C-alpha cells in the first residue's frame, strides 16, 4: 500500500511540474513580438480572361413561308434538301374556290354600277332622292374593294421563297388543306455569310462581352483547324430552359462546308478597358463570393482592407475596387493576422 501511495504522489508531482513548464516558456503574445509576413506589390496589368463555351452551328437567315389564304394545296414543286432561290415558286393552291370568289366580286361590281346608273336617272327625274344616289355610290365602292381584295388573295394563292437557301423541312403535302399563315416549308439560308455559332453563357460571362469581340471556333469536323469569328449579337433575355444567356458568333473565316447542328468549341476574347488592379491569390482571406479582405502594413501594424473581386485569373486576382491607395498586400502569413497586429516584413 505504501508503494502505491508513493507512486501516486510522484505522479501528481510530475503533472504539477508539467503544468508549470509551459507558463515559463510561453511565447510573447502579439504586441510584444511582431509576426513575420511576406508582402507582394499591388500590380496594374492588362489581364484578358477568355470565355470558353460549347456552341452549335445555325443559320442567321431562315424562313417559314406560308399561304396567305387557306385552301387545298394543288402542287408542291420542291422537296426536302432542294436548293431554292429567292422568288422561286414553291407551291400553289387549288384556285377553284378563289377564282369563284373573284368572279363573284366582279359580278357584284357590275351590278352596283347598274344600280348606281339607274338611281342617277331616277334622281334626274326627281323620283329618287340624293340619299338614294349616295347609298348606291357607297354600294359600288364597297363592291370594288371586295373585288380588289379577292384579286389580291388570288395573286397570293402561291408560295414563293423569300430567301436563297435549302429546304430543310417540308411541312405540308399536295392535296392537304392548309389555313392562312400555316407554314408549308422550313428554309435555311446556306450562303457563306449566313452561318453563325450560338452558345449559352453564364450571366457573368455574358455581361463581359460586347458586340465585335473577337473569338475563335474549333469544329470536330475539321480537327486541328481554327476559324476566326466575332460576337455579332447578345441576347436581351435569358433562356428559361437552360438559365443561360445566348451569344451569337459570326464566322469571319468559315470552313468550306457547314451544316446546321454541327458542334463547335468556342473561345471568346472580351475587350479590356485598360489596365486592371492585380494581386496574388494567396493574399485573399475571408472571401464571400465577389467580396474579400486583404491585409496591408502601415507603420508596422496590419490593417484589414475590404476589396471587391472582379474575377480570378490563374494564380492572380483582378480587384475591382478597394486598393486605390494601397501599394503592398500581405501574402504569406495573412491568414494568421488580425487588424492591429504588429508585423515584421521578411524577404
């Protein structure tokens, strides 16, 4: 029992001595001994962050021509895949009903003319009144307008191609009944200047672009080749299905042959507005989306500076605002600092 008591006493004395040891060797708290840190200069550089996306080839020119009036299709003169020229006749309606409407309107005009002449003669004999003459004149005017409308519809009872291109889809067939304005063909412009590449971008990338920005395009169909393009159009509204914003690229050096639906890899180079403020990435602490904090040194004391981030580029940060009067920021040692801490800059 005595041995056990002795061992317990020695153990207690050992831990007691252990507790006192660190108190004697405790390092001075900050304010007594400066924290060593490294700094980097705040730079001004022309940083160009490219935008990469996947796009699809489409035609800038397309048309879905239709008949102005409804009726039975009499003839279809083109098939899918046919190349057509602007003004070329594509289809016609059966004119039996339309011609009958024109003839009916013509007969109404002739009758109105006879009625007007008869009323004028009666008016001359004081049998008819002036109001009768005016009513007959109005009747003739209405009949003539109906005839003009019928002849107009007769002239537009056919479809002619509004553009040069290729018939991608035939939407109606001979003998079918179509209504006014119902598309009968889908025509895609296939000229060299008609092709564009459309890609969906995140709102942040979309906001950095302007019409005219340069781009390069790569196609799997043409491996190893690069084609120049430029931003020709930026969407005014987002795509509700994908949540992206569309950008349209016009090919300035198109490949020898393209087809709608080809997949393209796109790299866009936004234009910078002069030099931008740049700091190393490891200078950032307490980041929250596009907001962060950095430390700078003034009179040997750490000062926290809130900054707004424009974007990240490789191992650098492009700062939008916050470092207007700052020349250096702390890099190594920044995560261990607090505002007001004494620091010592080391090489």
